[in-house]
């Protein structure tokens, strides 16, 4: 007897849902395991943006740190953050505060920011949005915001009619959404009895777009100077973007917005920094509140010590400037991909709407189509040859799609480029 049958109506319902996904070609499956170290496909998919997960220097620093006698040779963290000796976690938090916060006095009401570790960025977002916005407050989300923010907001005390979305990165749409709030809600915001939260990511991974943080910040300062806040998820910018002298600290720092109305910033360790976990930088009051009420912090085992040490080692590389050349190479590869793709598409006479590129890379603004996308992530470990192979594959695909010709037999291409074409 099959499992679906054994599970009766539950089995039928679950099976029907999966079959529906299958029919729409959106059924998710775990990737096939491949032997580590023998990976022959080029990495255009992972979030290991700086390719640190295989970086020998990071490995060496990690191994050296983990054997230092002062670490106490502890492996697991042994319990919830509220119960265990916090020496490793506390040390990382204090260090993160120093790394991410601009030195010198703050301008905006002189509010300091402290760091609080979470086991993942997902947990941190769920914790923040579930706990911080209160009944009567308004939360407006960019329509492309991460699923974890949605989960948090949905579980929060904020009333349904006070949860809104605005069109991705559109200030016009944000203004429209604010304008369309009911008079009662606007009155609460104007009198300061409620607060307004705008939830954005500094860099969106699906389309590679950058949030107009400065413009949102100015708008909020104009409309509700005392009680509107910007909450910025820097998951994809961490380790890559940052001001001179503090590379990798994110877009908020790069744009000099650290001391404006950015009430909270999230930096995750699972992408460019090759670890896992996250740090939320926010005010001491909010941090205390989260320590008291955030279920994803209270009711879970804290980050294991090797994880904390790995993140420290990754930050060593960042602070010592070792990751500078990696992120510079990555950004150069990204420009190379864009210009090469544009040139090759033009040469092949392929209509521009077949392949969309992030608008901030384009001289003219292109509206991205809303159908499914193939996401390409570049990494510091990629080469210009990898990018050229990717572009060849993309152009061939576009040609087929445009119905202009069948893909040419490129028998002289290398195995690596054939593999990358398959991935596309
Ligand atoms: C924008 C954004 N925020 C948060 C997360 C969750 O971070 P983590 O992987 O550390 O749970 C992700 C991960 O995909 C993300 O892309």
C-alpha cells in the first residue's frame, strides 16, 4: 500500500498539492549530492559570494582559533542563549558592533546600536517583526521582501489593515500606499501614538536590485520625522558593499545612513561570510525587549562555538582587508557579465525583453517581466572565462527562445562551458 493511501485524507491532500506543483513545473526537490571537492559544475547558484567556503586562509584561521586554549575547548553552545556562559557570543557581538557601527558620535538622537546574535537571518527577522511593531502600528513592506519578514509580520500584533506592500523599490508606490492609509491611521501616525515601519532589503537577490535607501529615508524624515523607521535586511550586501575603510559593512554604512532612521539592520553570516547565523543591530531598548520576548532567541540552542569562531575568522579576513580583493573581483566580474551580455545580445539582434538585467546596471531603465526567472549568482571564485561561457549559454538560450535559430553546435567549447549551459 502506498504512503498516500496509508495516510488517508491527509495523504490525498498533501499529494494533490505536490501534484499541482509538479504540473506547474514548480515542484521543489533537494539537489543531487555530489562528491565534495570534485565538483565539476561552475558555481553560479550558491550564496557563497566571496567563495570563502573553500578559502584556504579562512580554513587556516579557523583551525588556529579553534585550538586556542583560551577558547575552553567547548564545541556545542550547550543551551539557550539565556542559560549558557556567553563568553564567545558576547565577544562576537561586541566585535560586530565595532565593525558595523560608524566610529564617532551618532547624529540621530544619539541612539547607540548594539548587536544581538541569532541562529539564522530567518530567526532574526521572525523575531524582530513578531515582537517589535505593536498593535496600531503600520508596517509597509517592499513587495520583494524575504519570506522570513512576511512570517514575522503575519505573526505580529499589527492589524491586517495596517500591513501593506509597495511596488518593488518604487518611491512613488510607497507614497501612494502611505497616502491611502485611513484617516484614523494617519492621525495616529501624525500624533505619534503609533509608529511606521518600512521593511526593505538593501540588495535584493532575485533581480540584483538595490533599495533606494536614501530616498526612503528622506521621505520618512519629511512625513513622520519622530516615529517612522527603516528596517534594513543586509543579508546579500554583507561582506561585499561598504564604505572605504570598512568594506563589507553593508549599504547602510556605505550610504552614511547608520545614524539616520535605520532602527535595525540585519547582517547574516550564511552568504558571503561562509558561516551561518546573523546579527541584528538595533537599540539597547529593542535588544532587551527581544531578549525577553523573541521566541526564536529564547527557545533554541545558541550558535555552536565552532560556528561563532568561523564567523570571527571570516571577519578577521574582512577587517584585515583580505576580502577586499575578492569583492573587487566579484564586482568587476558582475560589470563584465553585464557588458558582455549586452554586447552579445545586440550582436545577435535579440530583443532586449528576452533577457532582463538589473535596472541599475542598465543605461536605460527596463521593466523586469514578472514571470519565473533564472537567477545567476556570481562569485569571487568565478573567472572571466566562466562568465564568457555563461554568456554564450544565455545568448544561445535567448536565440532559441526568440525563435530565430536553433542553438548552434558549439563542439569546440570546453566541458565547463557546456556544463554551465546545461545549468541555464
Ligand atoms: C534577504 C534575506 N534575509 C534573510 C535571509 C535568511 O537568512 P539565513 O539564511 O541566515 O536564515 C535570507 C536567506 O535567504 C535572505 O535572502
